[in-house]
């Protein structure tokens, strides 16, 4: 998912260039200029996201990127998609990301292991994916124009009708996929709980509270303590 | 020219509401809490029953030094209060207080999605503050904030989806236009789920584990001083305004009332919002803080099933009456 999202983000930047060049090249409208500028900002934020060496900054730049993408959707009159983008990606996915980072390791300053030896391979894959997506988008929508004065082409009503009339089968397939993932998550978490239960019953007398309490509480504090301990040395190294 | 004037006027009104209503609720909280606990509350500032207490507090906050801890991530630390506060200003734009297009800041086609999405962004401010403070209590507060948001976002969305199904639209003015009085008993479970989940998202007592002052000082806001701290407090009260306004619009019929719906619709909206805000304060005085595991349990084992049941009920009734 991350790879696909990144590729999508990378594609969002250059795509408007092609769009403005084929139409309204001599007299671009305000919306087209705004689309281009927001696209550049989004592209820049996406670049910073994958190149910065501060982990939490990367997550926060991802917020800018995904928010910029939502603005692009808005400019394309796809209002419903735009707000869903903000709700799901900015509101939930990034929060989950930050939660995971803070729970494990999120030092202030640079992370020494945030760089990877695969960066050239990653760049090649990203450029290839972006090139494919741009080619597909430009080829598919070359002569399609949105009439800004007419009824909104991406309103909730239009989106719902096209989703549930033309695209019911993919929608249902995705639903089944998500359901399978949900069931899988429940199965995995239940198994983990059953394994962690048996030692804790042996080591602790039964206190009457649910066994999940000490687990979930001790975990972040212990991790946090160790993260705090490593912080000063890293910061001294950085400054 | 006329259009520009219209837009400016609307923005100005929303901004004034944004600046005054949270203060009114804050002052009410001072006085209501005090009287519920057998105290008088603020009595001196401004003369009459301490009405200017929060103005005095504001002046005090503005005079304090703005401290950024040496080990903190400066820029994110300073940016966090704005990220926490601004989303509520945007949400206020979309809440209709009366019938017609004149009584809403901006008609948004996918209104429910807009308000819930933007409210969710506000939590990023707490997360940024918790992480950037370089303080283990702040980090704990940030973690608890994130865990709470993830748990309560789902029932809130499901409850809102139930109303959208009932009305057949996701636009807030559209929902109010479709409202009938019998929606009140029909959607009551969804209303309670939405309100409780919203309280948890605002980290109001009894869901204030992320800022639990007796164990982690003040959670993500521990290191903040002066105006930036005041901005976080303002965000909390602006959040109460937004949550009560949204519950009013989605579940209590907004400007619909037993009488005078045409000219005095906005009075009904404000009245319902004020009653809900009173309940928010009342809950704070009444209930002890929920423990972290109790918080999670309440959401996943009670609120989510209840909201799913509400959606099923909404669907069945909707099919039957058609």
C-alpha cells in the first residue's frame, strides 16, 4: 500500500504539467494555475517525505502530501473523494503511523538508521511507477475536460451512482478483501493473546482485573524510557 | 462586489462566533462547576459575578513567557497549537444554524465527511505536541491521545452514517431539511454514541486519560506555557462548541422546534447547543476518570456494536417506510 501510495503521490506532481500544456496553454485559467502550484507543493512534500532523515518529520510531511492531494481532488470537483481522502489518510492512517512511531522509536533529531542502501533501487522503482502512471493517466484522459460551470462531476450523488451502478463488482471484491483482512487481524490478535496469557497467569497472582491491563500499560512506558535514554547522545551527535 | 462582501461578512461572523462561544462555555463551566461543588466560582473580575474572569486569564496568558524546552523539536513544538485549533474554525463554517442558505457559513455537498475529516485533523496537534516536547509524560499523553482517537473515530463515523442513511444525503443543511420529529426516538442510540465518542475525541472528562493531571501532569501539553497553552485550552472549548453544534444538527433537528421555526430557527439551534454544552460540563463534575483499558473497552465492546445496531435499525425502518 505504501509503495502504491508513494507512486501515486509522485505521479500527482508532474501530471498537471501535461494537462496544462495540451489545453489552455496560452491562457491558463486560475483553476489550472492553482492546480499546477498545489501539484508542485504536493510533489515537493512527497520528495521530502521519502528523503528526510527525521522519522516523525517524514510522517508530518506525509500529512502535507496527502492534504495537497485532497486539494487537487477538490480542484477537480471531486469533493466527496477529497474529504474521504482527508478523513482516511490524514485523520487515520497518519495517526496510526505516528502512533506506531511513538510506540517504538521516534527520537527527536535524525535517526541514524533512517537511510537505506536501497535508495537508488527505490528511486528507479519510483520513477518507473510514476512514469507508468503518468503515461496511463495522460493516455486515458487526454481529451477529457471538466465543465466547471455545469453540475459538479464529482459530487457525492454522481460518485455514488457511478460506484454502485458501473463499479459494483470491484466494490464488492474490495469489500470481501477488507473483510478477509479484518478476520485475519482478529485471528492473529487472539492467537497472540492466548500465548501471552499463560505465562502471566503463572507469574502473577490473580488480582481480578483483566489480564490485558498490565501488558498494555507497561509496554509504552518501558519503551519510552529506553528511547529517552538514547536521545541526548544522538542529539549531541547531530549538533 | 456584493459576493465579496457576502463572503467577508460570513467569514467575519464565523470568526466572531469562534472567538466568543468557547469563552462563554468556559465561563459557564467555571460557574456551573463551582455551584455543583458548593462553591461560588469567580466573583471579582469584572464586578458582576466574575464575568470577566476569562478575559483576565487571557491577559495573564499573554503576559507569560513563551518557553520552548531545550531538547524539543522547536518548529513542530511551536506549530502544534495552531494545528490543534484551526480545524475547529473550519468546521464551524459548515454548521448551519438556521433554515435556508443564509444561515450557514458555506454549504458543503459532503458536509458530514468534511466536518468529521477536519475534526480528526485537530488531533494531529496533540500528537505533534506530545512528541515534540521531548518529555516522557508528553509522549505518554500523545500515545494515549492517538489510541483514543483510533478507538472512537469508528463509532462516531458509524453513528453519523446512520443519520446520513436516514436523510438520504450527506449535506448538513440537507439532513436538517429532511428531519422529522420522530427521528429523535429513531436515532437516539446513534445520538448517544456520537456524543460520547465526540467527548472522548475531545478528551473531556471522564475521557481525559490523555491529559490526566494527577498521573502524567498534563499529557501532551505539559511543556507549554503562555499563549500557546491558552490556544490548546481554547481548542478544547471550541471543540465543545463544534461537538454540541454537530450533535444538534445531526440528531436533534437543529433549527426545527415546536414553534417559530421560520424566523427563530437559530434560537432553537443555539438553545439545543447550550443544553448539550451544559451536559458536557455536568458529566465532567459527575464522573470519575475512566482508566485506559476501560476507555478502549467502552468503545470496542459497547459503542461500536451499538452504532452497528443503529445502522441496521435505520436501514430496516428506511426500507419499511418506502
